[in-house]
C-alpha cells in the first residue's frame, strides 16, 4: 500500500502535471505547425523552385522487381532525401515559432519587472519609532 501512496504523491505533484499538460499542448502545437508548413508554406516554395514536391525527391539505389503478372515482388530501395529536406524545413519553422513565443514571453516578463512597485507605507511601529528618533535628535 505504501508504494501506491508514494506513486500517487509523485503523480500529483504540480510540476509533473504541468509537464504532462505541456507535452499534450506541445503535441497539438506540433500538429498545427506541421500542417502550416505542409499546407501553407511548402506549396509556394515548391512553386518558386519549379513545382518540386520535396517528399518525392529520392535517389533510387535499386529498382523494384516486377514479376510477369505485373505484381511487385520486391520494393525499390531508395534514399528519400526529400523527406529529410521537408523535416529540416519543418524543424526550422517550428524552432522559429517557439523562439518568437519565448521572445514574446520574455518581453512581457521584462515589462512586468520594469514597472517599479511603490514602496509600502511605513507601519505604525515604524512611524512611531521615526517620531521618537526625531524627538530625541531635538
């Protein structure tokens, strides 16, 4: 029973729950950015470079083997460098998006730090002690 209690305490810690929420939101954010890259960014880039679809770029090392009936008996062997290019572009855009979010958060945090808080009013004790000090100086 002690292990279950210890696991429950571990799982319900604030930072573990926060981390789980961050991972879930990060996964959803990754899907959004991947869709943005694949559906919005890459078509114009492909058009600019002559209609090239990066995911179809590959070096074929060995062609597929087709039997007499036309069925593929052995798949082709290829180096899919287009997928690598696509993944690299996805990474750069995701890294830039995260950089912009962190930069925005840091600038908001700096604005909060810049605003100096007004000094608190002296307590009754401090006021009384100040009056006593001033009277003793006279």
